[in-house]
């Protein structure tokens, strides 16, 4: 098992390298000139050229790439064109709210959606199942921002139970921190939950029709043991896969959610940096998001091997 | 074995039905039989004759969404099973009545170790610790003659051959010393050499433990080798019942005769040209069970059938010494032997 994990870890390196190369060139070839934006609307051609030289944008692209990759290998993501702060520091400042939002969403969604899916499959075609799946379709069809405004209107504006927007860092107290996360997590998590619940149900239904479930029932095992051990462990691989795929969904959802709830996280940083063509920041952010995604995939791949002993790569 | 005298299992006039889009399927249509303590009873018939459904009915494992036991009685040790609660049934399954299935390749859970799957049965029903459960699992694997049993406990089903998996199923089914073991086509999916080993093992363990076996099969060869009494089923009904010697000496139902003529035999002399008589199939198809069957279910395929056969359902009659047969024309059949 250890050898397998180490091998998988090494396999992520080329992936990250490809992502880095791709990100760098994608941004260079996108339209728009950061030097012109920085120099301002009325700037002369010379002023723009000067800014371009200062930023190193006048050098050949390959040379720029070489400099950038060497810095990257040392953990240096460069300096923001606008704020003149190191990109790593900008990202570090914004990391906590985003991490808190995605992890709480992930945790709540999985903790609710998997049991819901299991019950739906167990009570397939009964009332509980139809209700759950009805809500799942609704949840899946609802755009994040629409749900977010509905939630804000009722829970924050009408009933004044939760803050309208903003983020309270955890060091300012646990409850304010949790309160500030509830509405964004629900808004962000509903689509994700619907997805996981549906896959859990489908996967469980397939497994419950298998011969070994009949065997488990013929042994007179308790229902919870049949459902949660014999069936769910077999149904787990597709569920875990979709949880992983859903992380990408969460990351794109984070951008919208943070904007609606005015949370100073990586999503907001991304939107701002893209609008301003702040190359180093955009590059750094894409690398961080890609790294997160690769890491999630790694965890999922490793979990397969724990769930099903037949799986080895 | 303690308990009351008399049969350990009594099935009376069992009707099991399934609702389908085409109507109600009468999969088991009034079947009765007894299983004596420590006996091996064979239930024989073609695919779709209701023999597996009979087995599943005894354990009440008929899927509730589509099927149900419509009427009849199933008594185990004198206790009526059809009216027990699901929780009471669960205490019985795998403990006092257990079951093994046709497909050893798919009947074991692929993601749980063999040891866990045997031990959980023991822990569930005998209330022992997991450690003791594992020890029992080891004893059972050893009993079904799996070599290196200690190591096998921690293996997964995909690491075992088909024959070994069926041994594991047997070990699991017998781990709580059940009074009745229902074996639904236990050897059908196995190689012929392995089939013999598994059957021998089942019979040997039966002698050792006194567990009664209900052996469900379409294979008359298996029946001849292993069982003491035989029930022949056709279209959800019992058509003949006899001791295994009587049945093979003088089968009385035309259907049973048809089945026997379909067995390949080596002791039949070849003729001058060197050809042996062709195996005879039974003409026609098994009836569709969504329509209530009037008269004898076998009549459309039967060479002896008369108008009465097509009109009136033949009752089971005793043709002597407990040899039961449901046929109006039994005297003609006997003379035609």
C-alpha cells in the first residue's frame, strides 16, 4: 500500500508541470495588454513601453517562461502587478475563508447526501424516495446565486437569524465563524448534495440487486449492517468519484458564492485579478486550484484501494 | 437434536405469487412437503418450475415489492413462519435455517474478507465476540477442507476459486449449526469434478451435524447421488414425490419419465450401426404462469393426456408406500413402462 501511495504521489508531478506550462502560455496568448492597463488610459506609447520593460514583458516569451519556472520551483509565484505584494502572500491572506467555506460545504454535503441517498435506495419507489429525488432535481437545477439570494432574503433579512453577508475569521470566535458560513455553505452545497445523493441512490440500487446482498439477507443480518457495510462499501467507488469531481464544481461555485456573500476569499481574488489582468496572481491562483484538484484526485485514487481490495494500479 | 418429534419443516399448500406487468405469476401454486430431521430432500424440476421460489418462500426472502406468499403454511419445529415478524425471521435466517446459492462467484461480498463474512453470522446469532467468531470461522474453513484456513480468513473472495467459494458458502451456512440447510442449485455453476467434491462434502457434513438438507436442482444425477426423498415440481405444482429408489425404479408421472429420458446414459447398448438412441427431449414449453392453469399443467406436453387431463386438475394420489403422483392416467403410464 505504501509503495502504491508513493507511486501515485510521484505521478502527480508531471501533471502539475503540464498545468504550469499550460497556464503560463494561456495567459500570455489571451488578448489584452497589462502594460497598457497599468500605464493608464491616456498613457503615451513610451510610457507603456517603459511599464512593459519594468514588468519584463518585452523579453522573449521563452525567456519569461524560464525565469518564471525557476522562481516557481523555489516556491515563488512572483509579485502582483498592481499591489506589488508577493502572490504567495496575497493567496495566503485569502486562503482561510475559502478553505473554511469549501471544507464545511464538503463535510456537510457528504454527511447529509450519502445517508439520504442510502435511504432513498432502500425505500426505492416509496414516498421518501420520491420526495428526496424531487428535491434533488430541484437542487440540481437551481443556480447558486438564485438560491443564495433566496436564503439571504428569508434567513438574514426577514427572520434575522444569520448575518446577511461577510466573513468572521475563526480567531474572532467560533460561533460568529460558523454563523457566517452557514448560508454560503448551504447555497454552495445544495447542487453538490443533489449530485452526491443521486449517485449514491443509483449506485446503491445497483448493489442492492446483487447476489451477495441476498446472501447477507439470508444470514439474517441487521438491516443497518446490510445497508451500511455490505451494500455501501460496494457502492462507494462511484460515490467517492463523484465527490471528487464535485470539488471542481465547488471551486467554480466558490467564486460566485464569495461574491454574493462578500467573503474575502480566493474566489474574489480570482475575479479581481482576471479583470485587472494581474498575470502573476491569476497564474498563481490557477496553480493553487489545480494543485487542490490534483490532491483531491490523489486522495480519491488512494481511497479506492482501501474500499475495494481488487483495485490496484 | 432436540425439539418435538415429527418433521422439522412442514410446507402446506404454499402459494407464492408475483405481480408483473403481464399479471399475477403463480410461481408456487399449492405445494406441500415435509422435511424430516437429518434427511436430504431433493426438489427437482426445470428452470421456472418454482423450486427456487419455494426455497426463498421458506426463508421469506421473496422481494416484498413484487412478490408475496399468498396463502399456505410453513412450519419449522412446529412454529408457523408465515406469521412471524421480520425481526423474528432474521433471528432464524442463517442460524436455524440457512441457505446456499447457485452462483458462488457472485454470492460472496467482494469487498469483505472471507473471515468477516463467516464470523459476522456467528457473532450475530450466537452472541459471541468477534475474536470467537473468527475462531469459529477458522474451524469452519478447516471443516470444509480449505487448506491453510488461517491465512484464507484474511483473503477476499476474488482470491479463491469457484469451488473454494462454494466451500466458504457452506462453511458460512453451517457456522451456527442450523437444523435445515437449503441448497439452491449448489453445484450447477461448478466443474463436474468440483461438483462431486462439493456434494460429497455436503453429505459428509450432514452426517456429522444432523442438519437436514433441502437440495434444489434440475439435475436428476445429483438427486440420485445425494438425496433420500424427491419432490418433482412442474409449473409451480408438486407432480410426484417418492423415495429416491422408488422414483428411479418406477417413475409414475409422465413428466418425471420425460426428465429421465433426457439424462445421457452410458449403459444403453449401441445398435449395429454403432449409434446410440438419441436423448429424448420433452416436447413443448413450460406453460405461462400468468394464466390460471385449468386441469393438469403438463397436459399440453403429455403423450397420455385425455380430455379430463385438460379439464380437471389431478389430485395427488398415493400409488403405494408413500409414492405420491398427480396424474389421472397413472395406470396407463404404469402399463406403458
